[in-house]
């Protein structure tokens, strides 16, 4: 179990994640965003100039993927990854958490955040993880639950 | 233009890509697959034990993303990436291209393919790229078209 949790935690230490969301006509949209994880929520700060972000603002759910880099993968056929469903809320600029979150982004992702912090096309979104699947190799898939990504069972399918 | 095409071609040299597809209830599903590019099509060989693959087999379209590794990104806020829409067809095991494609996978991705080549839960899917967006930095987004990913215009939004 320790090894599985370590693999999960390495993925949670990623700087960015892939996000798929349902588009206006039901079509899937896909993007990549930096994130911070704080108080068991995941936050992204991203611009509505990207279409998938406009859909995130309209949709209340999305599916996220944390994936190890290609260059770190032992076997490219079985990249370590954590896929999970989230519910979405926007954190408004007047929310008392907004400034603290911006500071976290600066700590985690550098000074670009200082530049874009006041750009009003950007939105702070809060993603609450619901459930998901951790894959750490062939036939090594595990169901995870909740915002702590607790490992609850071994899956035969992923 | 040369620099833009080089960035695109570096992404096309990736070994794997992210794929988002519409699920049964309209929800998005997301996965990552190795691929080979041959004769202007992209091929993936993947198992229907993964839910997103069952959806790929049912759906005739998907959206794909090639993304540079985190560790190679100059600025994590603006990872180089190529997102594109595809139409999907299955290449059956009796198709004359099937064996050649399996050989290409061995050349490109190693001996795992020898092991899984005869696994009947795996399917060879042909993705034909239609159009997409190449992002190589802040405000550096370009529309691409066709299976050659020809760069056709500079976009203000991505």
C-alpha cells in the first residue's frame, strides 16, 4: 500500500493537469492547467479566452488527469496517472480566499502569477475531487475516493 | 514560420497523446495512449478494458492533445501543445495494414507490442486529424488544418 500511495503522491506533486469538459454541443473539450492543492481542494487560475475554460465556467463537473512525464515513464504503455472526476465552483475576486490563493500560485508556479493576477479574463476555479482511478502499471489500477484520493480498491479494469 | 513548424514537429515526435471523447451520457472521458503516425494518419492500439476506449469505439470523433513534458517546459503556464479534432475508424485484424502497423509500434515503442499484439481486447484505431490549435507560448496560438497540421493562421484566442 505504501508504494501505491507514494505513486499517487508523486502525481499530486505535478505542477499541471489535463482537464476534459463537456462542450456546448456535448462534444468533449480538453486543456492543460497549472494548479495548487489547498485544504483538500484543487484550484486552477485560467483564462476564459480558452474555450475549455468557458465550458468549465458553464459546466459544474469535469474529469482531470495527472500524468507522469514521458521522459520519466518506465514503460510508455503504462504511464503512471491519476484520473478523477471533480465538481467545480468559481472563487470570486471578492472571496476572502482569493488573495491567499494567488500567493500560493506565486509560491508554486513563479512570478507569472504576479503579471496575470489582475487580468479579469482569468478565473479562480475550485475543483472538488469526487472519485477516480490511479494507474501505476499494467493491471495495477486502483479506485480512489474523495479529495484525499484515498485508495479504496484494486480494479481489474481502468 | 520555421520556428513555429519546428515546435509543432517536436510535439508530433511525442510518443503518447491525451484523448478526450464523449461518454454515453454526454460526459467527457479522458485517457492517454501511445501512437504512431503513418501516411498522415495517427494510429493508437489500445484496450477496450479502458472506458474511454469503449467510447472511442462508439464515437466517430475525439479531441487529442500532444503536450510537452512538464520538465521540458520553459514556462509551466504556457506549455507547448497541439490540440486537434480527429475522426476515428477501426483497422480490423484482417486489414492488410494491421501487421505493418504492429511492426511500426514495435519499432517506435518497444517490445511490449509483441506481447499485446494478439490480445483481442486491444483495437487498432485510425485517427484522421481535421483541424486544431498549436500553442507555443503566451499569445502564440496558431490554427492548424488537416493531417499535415499545416499552420494556417495566428489566433488571438486558444
